């Protein structure tokens, strides 16, 4: 029996709490995702394992927590010997392909994918390494507020160029699959970079909304009253001691909503191509993301914290022939993707290989499953590991250098009441703290993070001297095998290129 095809679609920096699949009152227009969710399994409490692009993605593809694989920040080297879902599926006979962003850093730009259809949008070198040795120094490549202050409609951007290529190459991959290799199962990952800032989008999507449709942030906290990590983030993004004009906050959110609709339009293109190619019935579709965006809530922007807007991601599995449509309330994470895909493909996990993620098959079958997420953050804005445990109704945020944070997310979805100082919650707090200290050797992780940063900063500086040898992926195209060429019979060429074949 042929194994199912897998289409994994990713968005970048898409905040799950705002989406219409989670909030019926959401003004964001995403009809294709809504239709996919209506006949799929929707995870209402899905989290990233690190609220930063590269660490989240390294965990997503490997099923291992960032500290286990050195995924400390956006310039961390992802070792080539870490097994990924692409390695597993390839060993099961799948053709594995990636179209778009995965933010791999280091000389291995494949990590088990047999083919990358595009380059990455971000650099593959160590130039964005964080520096805990100088925590007060604001590095030039850090986010600033230009994304908000320059928000609005646009004709073209770097990210539009990239996502247009990502979707086009993915569609071509599907066309080529049915024309050339229909018997082999595929796992195609399509990873777009919207709605990640900068907050600008073409008028076609900007004009789906009006200013009056765009709610301003609902949670506003004075900067001096924020937790210490939030205060450090404001310094990282150059917003400490400053205010943003309300009209620019609205513009940024309007562009972000438009970018979500742009992603939805691209989901529609991919779904149509699946249908046109006769692949819809035999393809499992997964939609998710790498982290969210604070979008001005609590006065914060971008990600880098464990609050719901930054840490929660969409997660939908569409396989209606296998799983009845339903919603899952238990908390899970993108680390669970690898074991889930392996089981959906009919494979088995190697018990001798390390793995932190857990299969979502019980959730998909409606028979229960785990209700816990572990998260780690060692990136910019902190100078000590910032860990998170989400279990049941509770979220515990733990840093040895900061006051503890404890929220009942069920009763307090906006995380306004820190219960860590509540006398009646001291027993629960002590349990979480003991659990965290048992799970994580913070001094060891701290020293490993510093050592990695120092190595990478040294290597990055050395490699700027002399001849540059880029690690960026260079997709190769053999034009001699495209379109009409004299070494192929014209009738045969046209017949092979046509689908369905005459």
C-alpha cells in the first residue's frame, strides 16, 4: 500500500490567538485556512519550543529541545548529524523537498531534504550570534521599530519576492511529481516568510481591511511595570523609554492582517494545485508556524517571550479520510511534529535516537494524549536561559536571574495576574520550580550558550577576512532539461510535459 503524501505548510511569525480558526470574532480574513480547519483536527493550544526563528525551526524539524542540539539563537549552527523528519521519511522511501525558509545556519543546508527548491531568505552564517558577554550592548542587526514606523501598503518587498518564488516552486514540484514520479510518496515542506515583519503588504491585501476594522492592542502596561525580560526586550528593539504613534500601531496591525490573508491566498493556490493534480485525497496536509508576534500587546513587538501572542502557533492536521474533524484542547508543541509525521507515514521511531517530542496520534484519533509543553529561550534580550513549562491550565516561566512568573492561562488568557507571589499558589509554584530545576541544569546550559556564542563570534569575524565562501543554499537548475530542446523528440517532450497526458 502506498504511503500517504505529506504537504507541510508553514507561516512565519503568525500569532495563533488572533486567527479566525481560534477566535470566531477575529477580523482576519483567511477563508482557505478556515475551510481546511473545518474538516481537519485543530490544536487550540499549540506552542513553539523557542520564540525565535532558528531555534524554533531546529526543534520543529528534529523533535529535540534547543539546548540538546545547540539551537541557542538565530545564528546557531545546526549539526548535520541531528536526525530530522526529512531523514526519517527519506529512509521510508519518501522524496523530501523544502521550498522556502528554514533558517538553517552552517554548511549543511539540507538536513535530510533531498532537494531544496529555493535558497533561504536569511543568511546561513554566524553573523547574528548573540553576545551575553556584553548584555547592555545593542547590536546593529537587532530588530528596531522601523517595521512599525514604516508600516503600510507597498508594491514590492524582499519578502514578497521570496514567497512568490516559494509558492511557484512548490506548485511546479507538485506538477512535476504527477508527471514524472507519481508512484513515490513525497513530503513537501512549503515555508513562507509572511506575516513576519516588516509590516507592509500590497494594496490588494491592505484593502481587505479598513482602519476601523483593526483593533488596537487590548493590553497596555507601563514599561516600568513590565517583567524584567519584557523590559530587556524593549531595549533590544529600541523602544525603551519611547512611545509609538497610535496610527502607526494600527497600520502595522492592518498590514499584518493583510499578510495573514496573503498567506491564506497562497494556501488556496497550493490546495488548488493538489486538486488539479489529483493528489488531494492521498495527501495529509499540516499547517503550522515557528512562533507568533506580540503586535503591540503589553507594549511589546515581535517575539522573544513566552506570552501567548509570541509563543502560540497555529497547528492543523487535515486528513479527513483518517481522522474526524475535531478540536484538541491539550497543550502540545511543534517538537511533536517529527514523531507524528513518522507514524502517519507508517514508520517507527528509532528508540536509540534522542527525541523530546511526542506523537500526536492519540490526539488525532480522539483518544487523549499528552498535555505539556517545554520551552527554552537563550536568544537576545536575556543573559540567562529563560525556560517555560505549560501544563494543564498553567504556564510557568523560569529564569534564575529574574522573578518567577506563573499564570493560569485558562482563567487569565491575557496573562495579567502573576500568581508567583500569591500565598495560596506557593505549593504549586514550588512544584514547578523543583520540576524545572530537575529538568534543566541551568549553569551548564548557560556555560554552553556562552561557549557557543564565543566560538561563533570568533569564526564569523575570521571568515570576513580573505575570500568569502558562502554557506547559503544555491538551488541549481539544469536548463538543458527544461522546455523545448533538440535532444528530446518534440512530440515526446510535449506529451511528457502535459498533465493529464493525452
